[in-house]
C-alpha cells in the first residue's frame, strides 16, 4: 500500500491520516475535503511530509478522480450519500475502495433510493460488483468498527458453526464521569448527521429468512453488560449488519438484529420533527429542521485536534462494549457463542496512552479497521468485487490489527445445554 487517498478530514479522517503516516509501507497520503482549511489543520496537527491536502467535492466524480490519480486505494470517510460517486471514481482510477459506513440515503427510508442495502434486501445485483470484479479490484464496504470489526468477529464465530441460527449484536456504553450539570447538550461522539439518522429511520431486522422493518425505538430491553457498563436499555437501531451478514455469510441464518442504547435526547428531537429533511415555513422563511439541529450541535472532529499525551493519560470518560451472541449448531450440538470487546480498542487510560503514542490519535476504533481493510485489498487478501467486512479472512484481519499495534482483545464463551438422562 504505497499511495492512499483519504476522503473526509473529519472525526475519522484525521485519525486515519495519522495512522497511515506511521505505516512504513505508505509513502503518500492525499487528504481531500471540501473544507480545505480543515484538511490543512489535520496536516498541521500530524506534522508529516507524507500528507498532502486537496480541496475535493465528493459530489463531483471528476474532483475525486483528479485527487485519486496514481493512488492504490481510496478510503472514504465522508457522508454515505457520496459512496456511489467515490466507488465509481475508484473504478475509473484503478484503485481499491474502502468505506466504514454505506448504503444509506439522506432520506428516512433505506429503500427510498437505490443503494447497496436496498439491493440486498430486494435480492437484486449489488451495484458495481461486476465492474469491480472485471477490473480486478475490491470495493470493501462497512470496514470500520460497527460495521467492520463486528462483522469480522461474527464471521470468526460463524466459521466454527455448521449452521447459524441467530446473530444478536448489542452495543452499550456508560459515562464514568459525574457531572454537576442538571441538563446536558446532545453531543454525539461521531457524525451528528449519522447519529441522528440512525435513530430516525425504521430499523431493519432479519427474521425467518426475510427482512422486516420495525418502528423506531422498538423492542426495548434492559440488557446487562459486563462491568463497568452494567445494565443499559437497548432498542432496535438501523444498522448494516442485520442486512449484510445473512447475505454474505449464509449458513441458513434465521435471525440477525442490532440493538443500541436509548438516546432520549435524540428521540425527543426526532419526535419533534428535527430529523426531517423537509423544509418548513418559519415566519416566511423556508427552513429545514435537520439543518438547524446539525448547525447547533457540537461536532466531534474537535476531539482529534484537542488531544495530546496529557489528555490521553486522563481517566476514561466512558466505557463501551460490544456483545455478539451467535446461536447455531456445531458437530450436531446446539451451542451459543458470546463474544465481547471494548469497541474503542482500549479499556483503561494506560492502554489509551499507548494507542496515542503509537498512532497520534485515540479515536481509532473506526479508522484503524479501515486501514487494515485497505491493506488487505492492496495485498490481494480480499475477494474482488463489492464485498462487506465479513467477507475478509477473520484470522488474517485480526492478526493484522494486532501487528499494526492495536489488537482486538475479546472475551469468548461457548455454552450448550446439557442433559444427562
């Protein structure tokens, strides 16, 4: 992997560029963003001659192609609305493609516009799959944290089973800080647009061999995670994994669902109409409610610029875990695998400091898997065509994560029902 184009200099683009500069095999990183000042701010923070910046409008394929000239792979870390454009530019440039989120339109229905998720749900050919195969290239979608590491670990478990019946994905987090504030602002830790969108869209669940939509905030349950997270209320949440895992893994999967913590602030905004993309009249002025909310909310890109060794040493502000519960049959016996891991890739301030010293950033749980996926594409370790992260060899992926300096440390338990008559 010699030359890389990273599109998007935001909350994940900064850490991604920082990670790449520390890889000896990477000689050039082109960091493109419509906000050139932001891209330059990232470059100045990283302080590496490997990074060059370019003003790039991801809505224009010609802009992307110009920036992609001579690169081996494009890592897309901008909004999912631009995925198709960037994939087409990658094809025309002879470059592999990697993203960390995909398939969603800006509308509040994943089937409202043609995208990879709607194509899978409706059992149609996946866009550009044939073209990537014919070009000998890989279009790797959803290779971040979730989707991404979640899918890789799901594949790791499914490879042990002769038949897979159910895949349950549960994410939970808890603040470890006490606050004197009686009321706090809504502060999502990643793209505010994507955070809001995920709660505002009716979630898709795979049940009985079919994709089914549920109402937002459906099937609430109090789920107990290992300490220090503890018991958290979870609800169905729109995500890619329940759609792609049954499609790419197969093995007669009957159920796949994704649950996420209840965000009461986001829910209140959504029920008030602040997730709507439709303009409303306010004293004679046409205003899009979603634009107002996203203008006012704090953007997490500031985390990358504000952190240094002193902040990395501080006690953790929060703890987050991902749990996979996979039920199936192994050697004729019904078994359940439970896998858990910290999705930040560190569990304490000492590990976080090590991460910062190694990569120049701590929010690497999305960016590093994308870099690993890109490396596997360039080195010929990924299938050709348009694939999701679960199509990668899980052992090779996890070993590469570890080799780059951030192992996915997970706890694995297998259980089965035993009866002695």
